C-alpha cells in the first residue's frame, strides 16, 4: 500500500520575532544606538550630541520601541538633576548576538559578490 499521508506542515516565519527584527532594521537609528551602548554611551543627551542627524524625538521613539521589545531597559536614578541611562537586557544580549551574525552574513555576501 502507498502511504500518501503528509508528514511535514508548511513552516511559517516566527511571528513576533520576525516583526521585531523587521521593526529594528526598519528604524534607521536602532543599530546606531546599539553601537553607542557598546561604546559606553548610554545617556540620551550624549547619544544625541554624538550622532549627527539624530534628534531627541526620534531617539526617544526608538528607545521606547526597544524597551517594548525587551531589548533595552531604562534605568532612572533618583538624583538632582535626574539621570537616565539605557542598558541592554539579558534578552537584548541574545538579540544583539543574532544581529551580529546577520551583519557577518552580510559581509560574507558582500565579499562573495564583489569579486
């Protein structure tokens, strides 16, 4: 007898993580913010003054999105004047390692097709 039973179901993209990656890559400042954080620049005022073209409004929107995804967290210090810093969460570290691998893949593709 012939068994016509299908054993593999169509695989779909992971909905939440795919949307998260699309949103992060869609924001032209997210990768720059990660670079700033990796260089120890974690205060919003310093971020804006360090990157040409980055406004406070856009930075705040980008930071908010990253907080909602759980990539970054906001630390508020009870000082005068108030001090706010952003740090990468444990989940964010995992996410950033994936982003790093995607960047390595892009470099490999660039090298492959540039010859």
